[in-house]
């Protein structure tokens, strides 16, 4: 909530109506979203706004089933919107609610199984106060976020009289989850290619993939028995068709995504002979100061900030 609120306020100020959001460019929407992660949500939000404006006369659907027709809206979001905004009896089950419910009934099955999720959804439906479904859902989510946390404050919990986990003295044994798999890690080498005018090459990721629509430096995963410099040269060639000489190492930046971690190693590069990029992606040569106007994933943005610091440092040294 603390992280999201400043983004929400900026987003609402920039796109104050559904029509404005529907007509905004994807670049603009992604730029407002930059740093939040889960970029498919930004793309879907814009797509949903377009759908509402173009197909539904600007009227946001008010029922659970019709909400499900919007891009990016699944059972969880449809239940949240229909109950909180339209007072309809649909129970919301998110991670916090799963924790509360599984402790309340000492639920011993693995909650990552879809059968477990279905049973907890059934329980949430049964418990739902259908006179005030929005307040009920918000209350349960808040209980999980503030009281029934990984280290629960059972003494001050308003439902401790009904809680099986608390009564048995083992609330933190729930929810039961199978051991998490080790998060994979990848080394990525990217090239910061400068042309003779000091502009830097950037390209735009395809809209349908991970981080779709965001800009990036060309590069990719290190393969076995390859040095990072070799990875950088190969990936730049494969992605852009430009033959480059890989120069000095600029920085290595760690970043975590939901299912894997990366270390992004950036190298300064120059073309061995001037040639036009042949990438099928949209690409541009951009002066460093203008890179702030493009939406980049977090690790690339960290790299741009480092490049900006290096530029100001060298300019300062020249004065
Ligand atoms: S009593 Fe403890 S374990 Fe049970 S719901 Fe409340 S905070 Fe969670």
C-alpha cells in the first residue's frame, strides 16, 4: 500500500478519466507504471479502458460475470470490484485471506494446490456477509495484512475466539505450503552501444512477452563456457545485426523477478564498422539525457542512472 499509493496518485492525475486512459499511448502508460513491475497489468488496464470506451459506451461493467469479460480481469479482481464498488456478494481470496482462513480452520492441505484454493474459496463464500460484502472483504484482507501476519498478533485479534490455529497454539503452522523451489539465477550481458554522435542504441520489447512494450539495452543470457564479453557480443549481433567491439565493464546490477533473479552486466560497446541495425524490434539512437523519457525495466533504469552519474562525473572532471 505504501509503495503503491504514490503511483496511484500520479496515475490518476495523469489519466483522470477512462477516456483519457483509453486514448493514451502504451509508452505513456508504461512510463507512469515504471518501477512497479507486473507490466502486463499496465497493458491490460489500458486495453480494458479501450474496451470499455469502444465497446461499452464508457460504462464500467457492474456485475461479476461482465467484469470477467475485461482484459486482465480474473475471478479475484472481478470479486474485488463487484463487491467493493457495486456491493455484490462475491468473496475475495488473496494471499492474506488464505493465511487467515487456513489458520481459522487449521487447514492441513497444501494451499498451492488448486483443490485447496477451491475449498478455501468455498469457505470464504460461506463466511461472506452478503449485506456488506465490500466491507467484509476489505476487513478480511486487512486482518491478514495487519494482524494475522506471518507473525500473528493473536492476543489482539478480533476473531481469536473462533480460531482453531490459535486455540491449538500453532497458528504459524498454517498455511501449509510445499517447500519452495530454489529461485533460478541468470547472468545477463547487455551492450551500451554508442554511435559516433554519442547517442545510445535502445530497442523496444515485443508487446506480447514479459516486460512487453518497455525499452531496453540489447543483450541476453550467458551460455555455458562463454565469457560475459562473448555473451554481450553474440547477443548484440543476434538481436541487432550490429557487429561490436566489447569495451569496459560499466556495472553489474542485481534484480529479482517473481520467479527468477538476474545479474545484469553492462559493457560499453562500439560498432566495428558503421552499419544500420537490422533488428525486427522498434529501435532508436537516443542521447543519454533523453533516456529518462522512455519506460525501462528496473535493472535497465538503474543502469541509465549509473550512465548519467558517469557522464556528469566526466563533465565535472573536464571543467
Ligand atoms: S487468532 Fe491469530 S491465527 Fe487466528 S486469525 Fe487471529 S491472528 Fe490469525
